[in-house]
């Protein structure tokens, strides 16, 4: 396949999100289910 749609859930959603960012020329559509928003994730990353 030259292009495809991608669906990710939980940790797989992070993989799908990264793949879509890294390869926008081949990922036509992306579906993300149950993922913490990226900004919130990094804001609290180092909290214990």
C-alpha cells in the first residue's frame, strides 16, 4: 500500500500519533482513542 488510515488506542494511540507526524505523506487519516492530551502528558511528565 502507498497510503493508509491508522487507528490507535491507549499506548497504541501514541504510536499512531507519532507515525502520523513522522510520515504525513503515507498516513491519510488517523483515529486516536483514549489518549491523554500530549500537552498535559509532558506538563506532568516529571511529577512523582
